[in-house]
C-alpha cells in the first residue's frame, strides 16, 4: 500500500508550488515543467512500464500524429532507446500518459515492450495543463486543435486572452483569431483541419456575423481559389457582408506593412513586429524556434 504522505511530498518536490507557479512566470516554457519533474525525481523512482499498460491522456489535444515523424523517432528509439522518461499517472487499469505520447507510439512502432516512466499522482487539471503545454510548444497542432487547446487553458486558468498570449509568448491577435475559429460552422472547421482553407481565410470568415455567408464564401474560396487578400477585399467592399466588429475607417492605419505583419503573426503563430526596416520574430525556446524555422522552410543548422 502506497504512503499518500510521501507521494504528496514527492509531487510537491517535483512541482514546487504547482503548475500555476510556472504559468505566472513569463512566458510559459513546457520544457521547464518536464525538466523540473525529471531532475527532481530520484533515479530509483524511474521505472520501466509495459507499453500495453498505457493509455492516452484523455486531455490530449492531438488526435492525429505525423506518421513520417513517428517513423523517424521510432528508428532513433530502435537504435538508441528512449533517453527521456515519459510521465504517467496510475489509473484503475494500468497508467494514463501525462506527457510523452509520441515516445510511446514510436516505441510501439520500434517493437519495444516497455518504456522508462515517472509515476505522478496529478489531478485532472494538472494533467490537462501539462498535455496542452507539451503540444502547444512541441507539436505542430492543426489550427482547430490549437484553438481548442487555447480555450481549455484559458477556461482552466480563468485568465484573459491578453494574459494567455503573454504566458504563451504569442501575439494577442493570434490568440484572438485562433479562438475565433471555434465560432465557425463545423463544416468550415473541418475544411481548415483538412487544409482546404488556410488560417488566413478562416480568420477573415470568422469576422462575419452570418453563418450562411461564411459557408458560401468558404465554398467560393475553395472553388475559385481566392487568396486571403482577395477574400478580405471582397468582404470589406460589399455592404451585404456584416462583420462582427466593424472597422472604423477613420482610425485605420496607413502603415503599408500592417497587413504583412498580421499575416506573419498568423503564419508563424508568434509575435512579429516590422519597424525601422527590420522584422522582429519572437520565440519561447529552442523547440519553438525550430517550429518557426520549419514553417519558414529554413534550417537552423546553417
């Protein structure tokens, strides 16, 4: 029988004052959460768990995993093993994965029978926060998966969109636009998930009041191959399209780079500033930088 006092003490040792301590250090860095847990866990507490005893975290936002990336990770695991233990929670039957589901799936592909793991008795809120953080900062989620992850984090923490943007090192407009996608009809959300519509298209459509008009224009974009700029121009020029937030034309900026700056914020999912003939791109950590470089189709190794 486990000693609950010791278990609670271990949990506190691994998390300090809890995840909120990390959430209110600017910005959030998932690696610090996992690094703290691993570094402050004695080696004798890292155990091998059979893969068939594991099941997915119910709060895991990712539903689809990149098959090619999994195969690459599986090849590495087959040759070198799993270097970093996963984090799990004991459940009625086996264990629930809190962090490290990609490593589990890749280990299964590699033909492994077990995997190193750290067992922690996190509550449901902590399980959700860790899963969302890991995916937001390590994985290339679809636009809808990312939007749902932001919504869950905001609701769980009870913070504003601006506070969430600061905590995640994202632009406020990116968070607002991503959450706006959840107001789109399910048919359009599906088209965004299938990449028939881009994030830019979805952002423009989400600003319209009429669901019927949103769906009609979505079909037009797909059928006629309209660009984001063409769709934006269409919705602004015709009075029939009522926007949820009307633009005050007298206050519109004449900054010729404003559209480009907003477009880059959306494409890269981070803060971008264009000023004095310079482009400044913010990133949270090395994984976030690599994510941005991949989107830009650049190689950080030179």
